[in-house]
C-alpha cells in the first residue's frame, strides 16, 4: 500500500471512521482490501467530490437506511479501500455494534467469508437496523 493510501486511512480513522470487514475481525490476508465505515459529516472535503456508488452492488449485508460507497484504487487500478458512508447515525453505530458482536465468533470460523457475512448479518439484525438486500 502506498504512503498516500496509508495517510488517507489514518486521516479517516482520526475523524471517527472505523475498520470493518476481515481486517477488523483479524482474518485479513495479503489480498484483503481495507473496508471503513464513516458518517458523512466526518468525511474529509477531498473525498466529497469523488463518485459515490451504490453499496448494494458490492455488499449483501447493509443497515436500514441509504448509504453510499467510495472505492479508492491504488496507482495500478487495484481497489484498496472501500469507504461506506452513512448519513444516519443510528445505522453507523449499529454497524459498530454488529462488528463487536461478530468479533465474539471463533477466528477459525471468521476466516471463511460466507460464515463471516452470515455472522455479521445476524449481529446486524439483532440491532434492529437491518434491511434485506436482494441481489
């Protein structure tokens, strides 16, 4: 990862973003990208002009309200960072709670992405902030 991308991650974390996905759960491998969650109000100005994508196209487990996604590529065009942007504070904190619950699962199970996704989905449902996503 380039120093620019490392700087961006550090900047987002200082603004209140938190890491989600395999890195947050301690099961990332060398191919894993970074997934971060942030409230729109915490987003740095330089990212406000980037194209926002619909996260439903990338994620099967999402909180209740609309949110958006910014993908950051490295200089070779390889996706390195997914930034999930939340407009709703309750959804943002529900994701944090669901992540905390998911972390209680055994690491050996979290290493398998289908289990990891299911565990996070169940945890998010327990917060009452889950919406069904049909692909």
